[in-house]
């Protein structure tokens, strides 16, 4: 089997394709021949050594893949060899062969592609938990979504549309036409415009009910100031830590220092909420996960949500895929494919 390793902390060149013997599934496990691997921004932060909780190099990154079951271990009745499945992974996903617990994979519906399967779990789960579970999104709410052109951003847009929300999104200007067609009502180019001023102008000073912010640093304070009274800020990332393909710890530290401390007095006087979200630290909430997955599967089946796969790269070109995302060219999910 082939896997892409992060061999050291650094730029995209530290990614290296390595071979090892094919694994054999144990009791309750299946072996999957992978066709598509979803890239998440967290993989990039891990490569740069900026992701808390990642193992030390060398290790194989990757949280999600999709492929075909080719071998079932003892005791496995479902899924059977030949079935198409999505495989959530806790690291290790950048590979052409995976071993998974049979109970943890889910079937890809007929008519859906492997690429879409590999683009679903992390992005849509994060967006659902932020908007619905933690944000308590209500019909007609005003929602600010940062990095709205990325995988989570487009997932959040599609879910917010189901709730008939008015969507304000920040993204590089080259993505605005596409995003408007996706349903973002107000696209803001955060690189040339002050998004806080734009949001307040567009809402006549009222602000938004919900702000989804994975950028971090000073963006958290500015998003907080965009909130209407009783509004909530959901913080779920720190992409500001990545200031280019190489690791620049001083720049990262500077972004970290610009993160706000929220005043309890201000929170109380304005009935505002500030909430953190980390998908990986939510997995023990099994009921929450099951409800979210059931709802997402239903919406996917009914065509209410559909992952946008913006670009694909062969597995061995994972470094180029990272580069593509870090230079902010992606619209939607970037997926690695295996022929
Ligand atoms: N907490 C969780 O459980 C969780 C789960 C999933 C994702 N996340 C976080 O959510 C964010 C989005 O993830 P994703 O996988 O959807 O991202 P993605 O699809 O890889 O999108 C990356 C996009 O983010 C925007 N961006 C903003 N600041 C950036 C920076 N400093 N460097 C590079 N790109 C930057 C760029 O688009 P524009 O220039 O057009 O804005 C870029 O194209 C990340 O911060 C990620 O860590 C958190």
C-alpha cells in the first residue's frame, strides 16, 4: 500500500509517498481500497507543526476517505466486499488502503461520487454543529460565515439556506460570483474591505445573529463586534496561524496575541454568547453525532446539500494540493484521488 507521510514540520515538500505491506483486517474490521481522500485545513496546520494534538513526524495525516470494501475481517456481515463506503479516520487517511472498524463506516448512496463522499463528513458535520447544535440557528436569521468559499464555508452556506438565513460571507474576490450562485447574499472581500464595517452597513447597524469564525486572531474580536444583541460567535479554527507555506513561528505568535479576551460584563450586558467548537473533541457525544449524521444523510439523499469538490489532485501530489489551498485558490473541497 501507499501512504503520504508528513516527514518533518515544514512546507509542502515535507510530504512524501511511502510504500508498506498491505494490512489485513482483524475481527470486526474491513479493508478499503481508497478512491478519494478529503483534505482539511487541519492537515496543513499539522504539516507546519501548528496543530495541537497531532503526533510527531513521521506520520500519515488525514481525517476522511472514500473507497470500496475489498476484504472483511472475522465476524463482519456488513458492509460486504464491493460496497462503496466513507471512512472517517483519526489521522492516517492519506493512503490508498485503509483498515476501518466496520461499524464506523457509512455507505455512499447510489449516484454519489467517491469525491463527494470524501468531502462530506468533516465539513458538513462541523457546519451542522456550529449552526444548528451550538448556534441554534432559527429561520430567517442573519449569519456571517468566514472563509465561505472553503469546504466548511460552502457546507455552512447550504445548511443556512435550508433555514432561509440571510448569509454574509467573507472570501477572496475571485470566488464571489460562484458563491452568490451558491446562495451567499452578501459577499465581502476581506482582503480589500473591512468586513466589520461592511456587515454593520449591510444590516443598518443591527448586526448578525450568528458569526462562524475559523480565522482567529483579531478576526474573533471583529466578528464579535458584528453580533446583534443576543448574537453568538462560534470559534472553530485558527487559519490566521498559517501566514504562508513555511512555518513562521513569530508571525503565528503575533496572530495568537491578537486573539481577544472576552469581558464577562460585556457578554452579560449584551446577552451575547461566545462558543468554541472542535469536532475531534466532540466524538464522545455519540447522540449528538448520530443525530447530526442522520440529518445530514437525509439532506444529502434529498439533494438539499451536495459537497462542492473544487479541485482534485493525485495522491502523490498531495504537496501541490496543500499549496493550492494555502494560496487560497480553492472553491470548496480539495480531494486527493487514487486511480
Ligand atoms: N474546529 C473544527 O472541528 C474544525 C473542523 C473543520 C475545519 N475547521 C477549520 O475551519 C477552517 C476552514 O477549513 P476548511 O477545511 O473548510 O478550509 P479549506 O476548504 O481548506 O479553505 C481554505 C480557505 O480558507 C481561506 N483562508 C482564510 N485565511 C487563510 C489563511 N491564513 N491561509 C490560507 N487560507 C485562508 C482561503 O479562502 P478565502 O481567501 O477565499 O477566504 C482558503 O482558500 C480552518 O481554519 C479549519 O482549521 C475546524
